[in-house]
């Protein structure tokens, strides 16, 4: 099927519904189960990264965003090589 998005950058600290819950809901829906999700967060601890991956995210980028790290995460999620 056709997807409207190739990858989603998902902010973890959102009001009402946090990024973990959004990820779990996307993973529960067959239409978005395989959609690559990359967490964007100010949290830098290893436990925070593990929590994002456990919620079904494919990657983790911390703020302030390092463009090279973001590009590597996007390339990995999209199965592309970086130069």
C-alpha cells in the first residue's frame, strides 16, 4: 500500500499524548506498523533511548539536533547510504 510519509520525526515531550503513546498506537495499526519512527527528545540518558526503542521507535535523536546524526538516522530508517 501507498504511505503518505516515508518517516516520522516524533517529539517525545508533547502535551496530552506523549511520543511513546503515539508510537505504540502507530505500531498497533496495520497501516502504519512498519512506518519508521525517529524519536526527537531533549533526554540524553541511555534509559531514555531504550524506552523509545521499546515503544517501537526505530531511532533516537537528542536536542540540540546534530545534523549529521539526524541524517544518519534518516538514512538508516529509509535504508539509504550516507556519503
